[in-house]
């Protein structure tokens, strides 16, 4: 059974460089915050990002989505909860929920492709890494809609309660 706990919780303080003239964290900074949270998640699950590199693998961001919910301001401490949403043959999708003192400020997800460094193409995740991610795959509490994908017959769910799309699993776009 999947572990319902987050794969990792990352904290980052909003610095002046992260803010616009009004002292609010700029939208362009959230991908940077989420990338740092991804790297720290890999560190907590695999030991470090270098473990991937030792196997000739890098993660390349293939798709990203962010919804901004409320402002974070200079000197706020962002808490970014990271969950493993899906694990495919060559893909990993992580979900991110950022809050300040319990108030949600942003939510999003990134789909990464496991990219073989010598081959320069999508490469299957090594079994040990896949197991580490699969053990932490988040279950959706109550999907509002389930549909079968015509091409693959795979079931796809959509969680409209958060306004965040659920990416398809497996395959390529």
C-alpha cells in the first residue's frame, strides 16, 4: 500500500531577490522553490541526486503546472510539501503544495523524464529507484471523475477540488 505521508517537506525563506517591488514573492520564483524541493526529496529518498547520475540518469522537466493561491511575502517561511504523484517507466511526477503558516500560497506539479546521459533520450528508471518512489506514491483522497484513456485503456483521474490537473501516467505526450 502507498505511504500517505509526503515524500518530503522542504522549507525555504523568501528573500529580497525572490520578491517584486511590493515585497511579494514573484511567480517566477516558485519553479525555483519547487526544483529545490525536488532535489531535497531525491536526497531523502535516494541519498542524493548523484545516485541518479551514477546510473547515467538525469531528470529533465517535461511539464509543469503551478496555481498561485495567495501571496507569500519577504521573510515568510515557505513550507513545501512534496508528494510522489505518479511513477511511469521513464517518468516521475511530483506534486508540490506550498504554504506559509498553514495558509496555502501555491500548488503545482512537475513531470520529469528519466534521461540517459550517454544516450540523450528517455531511459527507464532503475528498479531500485522506481521502488523507492512507488512506496511514496500519494493516493488521491476522492477523485471526482475517472475516465478510461482510449488509446491505452488506462484509468485517469481528475482532482478538481484543488483546481490542479492530474497528469497522465506513462507514455509520451
